[in-house]
């Protein structure tokens, strides 16, 4: 039996999902759009369905165009960028990082990176103050500081910067000698160029800030280039020799000062030693003076004997009594040892620093020493 053949009087679409009427759907959607834009729902019943569909499609097109227009005005500025907003071509404001919206067709934007450091090089031949021709070059680093001034105050900011750099460099080189530019004044004239360039750009309000100016080594004219190379080498050698001299002085002077201090201390110690020894001898003689005054003969003989003992202690000669018939034993090794005595020991003994225990009394034991006796004329 076919699906559209009724059976027992039943409707084949009963309890089934019937397809929607497209005309009815478009009609309802059109009415909703008209309500949104302030339209009315009253339509003459004689309006054909074709006109209704055309109006609905037109509304959809307008809605989609509006949504796209709104979306197209949204833009995002990166953290290192800034955006200049223009309305009908006239500057309005500068916005920073983040999401922003502008009405398209009415407004526009110019987005630039203001944190990126740009650089360029400049070189030229110029006359110095002493009328010498020199080839100078430098590298300039800069970035955008004020976006409005950068875009609208000058027609070409980079070209203006190059012209200002040329002017500042010629001004500085024209007031500097050739020797200063080539040899030792590069940092000085580089700083002067940077200061002059900053002032010039500030007057023109280019919106550019100078980060650094790096002067490059200048070159003398070709005819005198070799002479200037020799002069530069000579100055470098001079600095090197000075540094070596300073290093040598730092090494030698402390040692010399230490030796001088040691010699002074030794001299002071020797002076004190001599003075104290002299004072001791004076005290010794002063102590013997009362005894000498009591008995000059005894004290004279005693002093004579002590003196001869000191003298003969350093001598290898022995004085004996020839009348004695006793066998005498002479220790030759000790006598020879006294002859080869070290100079330091002889000096110590000559200074009176003798040790009585070092005297071998066994040699003179039992012997009479003879000496001349001098009498006073008064006797």
C-alpha cells in the first residue's frame, strides 16, 4: 500500500514532524528586524511574498555590514608600540599598548614601534681648526620619543637627523685640531657631537631621542698618514713605558724603604750599644779610682797584668824562665788554632769581649812571667 493512500480514513501526516514553511520563517525574521529598527508589523495582506523576501535579505546585509564595520575598528597595540589616531586625516591622540577601537572610514591609525633602537652611519671629509683635511665617521643610535612630533612636525625625520648630524659634526671638527681628533680627543669630540645633535633635534622637535653617538677612528690625509701612524705608535709606547716605570717603582720603592728603615734601626742599636759600653767602662774605671788612690802601685800592677793577659791571650808566643830545668809541654794544636782564629773572634777579643774560661791556664801554670818594671821619677 502506498504512503499516500489513506487507510481506514487516517491522515498519513498525523503524529509526524512536518517540514516548516520557509516563507513563514523569513516573514517572522523580517518582522523581528523591523521591530529592532522601529518598523511596524502592519502589512497589507496584498503584499506579495517576493517583496517580503527582498526586504529580509536587505536587512540581513545591512546587519552583517554593520557587524563587520564594528569588528574592523578593533585593533591591539603591542607593549613596545604606540598608535596615532587620525580623524578625517587630523591628529586626535596617541594611544599606548592594549586593545582599542576606532570608527572605520571616519578614523584611521598609524602604529609604530617606539622602543626599538635604530642606527645609521655617517662619514665625510672636513676641515679642522688648523686647516687640515681629515676623514671622520660616526655611528648614531636613536629611537622615537614623541610619535606626534615624529609623524607631523617634519616631512622626513631620518633625513632631518642626518642633516643635523652633519651640521653638528662639522661644527665640532671645525673647532678641534687634527692631532686631537686623530690621537687622544676622540671621546671628547664624540661627546660634543652628541650634545650638539641633541640640542639641534630639540629645536626642530623631530620626536627623535639620541641614545648614543660612537665616533670611529679618524684618518689623516694620505700624504701624512704614515707620519701620524708613527706618532700614534710613539704615544702608545710612551704610555706603555710609563706604566712599566710605575710598576717598577711600586716594586722597588717599598724594598728600599724597608732597607732604609732596617739600616736606621741597626744604626740606632749600634749607637746605643757603643754608648752603653762606654758608660760601662767609665763606671768600671770610676769604681777602680778610689782603690787606685789608696795604693797606686798595686792597682797599676794589677791593671798591667790584666792588660797583658788580654794581649797574650791572642798571641802564640810564650815567655818562660830560661833557668828552669823542668820539661815543658807545649800543645801545638792549640797554639796553631789561636793563630787561625776567625776575624770575628779576634774582633770580639780586641773589643774586650773575652771569656776567661777560654784561656788555657795550664800553659802558664808554674811559670814566672817577666816584664819590665818602670818606676816613677818620684821614687
